């Protein structure tokens, strides 16, 4: 399958599993963000080192949309935890609400990591950001906020 063939296909027409890592990399860095997210997920499922590298690049350069960046957060956390924690500290206060929701979900799913003394600054930043949420909005979701506060809140 040529790059041209792929470029005229929709996401559901592409067989990502049949593509090389180089082709997947090109799709991750391409213009179709839905395809980019799927290609990044395929690299992650293959446990390719390229997935973590691309996830870091996406987050450091704020490439793509909220969905691609959210996928990148999870992939980078799995592939390079220390780098992902640094980026969480850098971006916690200013990231978009959907991405903040993803960060909270990541923290909920990895309570053991985020309950440690070493990651307390990240939890503190998340709690400060939650305190700034003044009106109800779609993101972060009420369910995620409640779960996070139950685990990490003042009494958590």
C-alpha cells in the first residue's frame, strides 16, 4: 500500500497492522488527526520505542488536537515515566480541559504511582487546578473529579 493510497483512505479503511513503523510514524506526524491518533495507538500496541518518542514530541511541541495529545499522555507515561511526569508538571496549570481530564484519569488509574512522595507536586498541582474550576463544564467530567478527589483530596 503506497502513501498515496493511504492518503485517500479514511481511518476505518486503513489496516494499521499491515503498515511499517516508518509509515505509521509518517501518519502520526501527518495532517489527519484521527488517523494520527490511530497510528500512534498502533505503535503503542506493538510496544514500539517509536510510540514513546512520538508521544514525547507531540506533547513537547503541542502537536495535534486534544485527542492526539491525550493519547500521547498515556503512551508516554507507559514508555518513559520520568519524562511524562516532567511534562505533567509543566502543563498541568495550562492544558485544555479535555487533556486535564485525561491527566486526572491517568492519575486515578495509577494511584500507586501518584500516592508517592515523589509525585506529590503533581497531585498538588492537580488539586490547585481543580480549585480553579469555577463553573460546571463537560471536562473534567464530574465522575472523574469525584473519583480523583476521593482518592487524592485532603482526606484521600
